[in-house]
C-alpha cells in the first residue's frame, strides 16, 4: 500500500473510552511521532501487546515503539507524581521512555487542585445531587487556574528559587491557601516535580515544527471524547479541555492547515463514565449487564463500572460534524456477537410534545425529555474475533456497519473485533489518504 505524507488526528467521538489507544498504537507504526494535546491523568488508555496490558494516562500510546518520538503538548496538564508511577511501570516492563518529550508549557496539577476537585464534587452532591462524577485527579481546577492565569507551568519549575517562590506565594495568597500549605511545602514539591520532569522537558513546539519541515508524519492522540468536550459536550457533565479535533491544534501548536485527516473512534455501542445524560442508556437492564460484562466495561483510571447503551446515531453525526471526521474506527464490534437483536438510535422524540429531533439539543433539560427512536437489526450470532477482513464478517454484521455509515454520513475505515493489534480490519488505511 502506498503511504502518503499525512498528519492524522485521532479523537474519541463519543463519551471517551472508545478504544483510542488501541487504534493509536496500531497506527503509530506508520507515524514518526505520536502527540498528546489535551487532558491528563484523567485519561486511561489501554494497549494490549504481546500478551501484556499497558495502561497509559499521560503518556502517548505510541510509547511501545521505541524508535518513535512521543510528545506531550502544552494543552496537557501533568500530575508529576502520577506521571512518575506511569513511567516506572513502563520501565518495569522493560520499555524505554528515552524518546518522550514533554512541553515546558504544560500546566502542573498540585495537591490543592486534587483537594479542590474532591471538595467541589462533595459540594455539588450535597446541594443538588448533581455531582459530575470526575476522575478526582484535579483536572478541572488545574485548567481553571490555567485559564485564570494562576497556574504553574513546567518551565516555571526551572526558574530561580526567588522567582519560583514569588510565584508560589502569589498563588497561595490569591487562592487563599495559606492555612493549608506553607510556601516551603509547595516549594519542596515543586523541586520534586522538577526532578521528575527534567529528563523530558523541552520546547516541543520547536520539535514539532522541525518535524513538519523534515516531512515527518505526525499522529495526534486525543483523550476523552467529543461529548466530554468543554464547549461541545453535555455541559457541565464534561471534562475541562477541548477533546474535539480542534484541541489537537491548540494543544500542540500545529496549525489546522497542516492536518490532512481526522479519524473518529467510536464503539459499536455506547458507554459513559460519570454522571450526565445518556439517552440510549441500558444500565440495570439484562441487555445492559450483558454488554457491560462481555465488553469488560470498567474504567481504566478509576475502575468504575461504565454505563452502557445502544449506538446513538444522533451523537455519532454530532461527532462527525464537530470534528470534521473523514473516517471512523469502529471498535468493540465483537462485543455484539452474541446478541439476537441490536438496536440503533436514529433520532429522538420529545416525550411531551412528540416533536422529532435528529440533532442533539444544547439544553440538558430538553435532552432529559427526549426518548430514543430505535431501529432494530438482526444480530449475526457468530464469533467475529478471528475475522481478518471486512468481507469475512457475517453478512448481518457487515450490514450493521454499512447502516451506521449511512446514518453517520461518514465511512468506517477501520473495524476492531478484539483488543489485540491483529484484531483490526482495515478497509481504508488512514495514512494512505491523499491530501485534496
Ligand atoms: P481509550 O480510553 O479510548 O483508549 O479506551 P480504553 O482503553 O479506556 O477502553 C477500551 C477498552 O476496550 C480497552 O480495555 C481495550 O483493550 C478494549 N478494546 C479496544 N478495542 C476493542 C475491540 O475491538 N474489542 C474488544 N473486545 N475490546 C477492545
Ligand atoms: P479516556 O481518554 C471516559 C469523564 C469523567 C467525568 C468527566 C469529568 O480514557 O477516554 P474529569 O476528571 O476529567 O474532570 O471528569 O469526564 N472522563 C472520562 N470518561 N474516558 C476518559 O478518558 C475520561 N476522562 C474524564 O468520568 O464524567
Ligand atoms: Mg479510557
């Protein structure tokens, strides 16, 4: 197959955990660099390789290819102690992280961010029962301080003692933290963070721009998913970064004109962790329990049981539009192998007015009054996990995928029928796309 020079963005097109890591790990073979652009320790990306399971949180999923550069861009927030645990676990498995580069512009999560995250969740629950169900990693407060211009960046850790202490003191005062943390405690922590980050920190903008000029292929790995995007997700039940494709540009400093294609990852059904609306939810039903058990739907970062539901084409179309998707990687199709019938939501109907909706409303109150309209597909009742080509899939299974393409108005380029690298059916290779 002829490979073209392509810079590819991979994003989650649902509520996260779509199988981005598996797809990125697989495509990384064809890229020179794998780049993360947003999110942080809230992400949980699982790669199965040579019988081993790797769980990445901050780290790009391309890390198992030792010759590939892995870059963490400025849009990512870092929890250095947690990052160290992640690095240690990779080293313990015999892999090197010498090609990891971390932007000196990344913002740092301090313990007060984690405390604030937990406190906000408690307050939200006790006041109106609407906690977000965050991962508790301090992600929201770290991004709040970044936007509020009260953050500490990696580069700040490398400033002189007097400069860093002045910055920390300003933050302690501004955030009214003086009763909880002393300047010395924070400064000591900052020095620990500096030691962890020193081998990796650099100006990744220069690195990426040089790579572009040298004709290297870049692969951008999204974290979370479209419906968790702070601008386009089911706000406020979202994360605090732009998980949509635009985030790959703002979070790395690679301009949109350089991007050749955007691939959206979607499950053949739907899951969500945390609170918030979910029109096709099947949790606490027999079917839902079966999908959850067969799909092993438990969170990679928090271990929480994921909520599950049928594929929602309204959400899928939204993902196609918001990200400008060129193609889809449809994952976990094998999880549906044993279902006699499979429902797909094609639109919603308002329970009171009877009005039909084929777009996602902004208002969560409206969304909560919408019921899915389903079409029912006959299942294929056959094991797909050993299929090597799309044509080898049972006819009903192929028909299911083709129907989703029509409903989404976007082609399915890759189909995943198991967690391993080999269990991927490539209909059109994303890196073979010619720029038009
Ligand atoms: P990510 O956050 O989008 O990278 O996804 P996660 O790693 O959190 O969750 C996806 C889970 O599904 C992981 O445990 C993967 O190993 C697994 N997985 C990925 N693709 C497939 C597939 O096609 N079939 C099955 N059965 N499991 C898959
Ligand atoms: P990956 O990259 C699924 C969810 C949390 C919560 C909301 C806000 O593995 O797909 P946060 O801690 O970010 O403030 O939590 O977002 N969430 C995820 N759900 N996959 C993820 O990442 C997620 N990262 C955050 O459950 O509902
Ligand atoms: Mg995940």
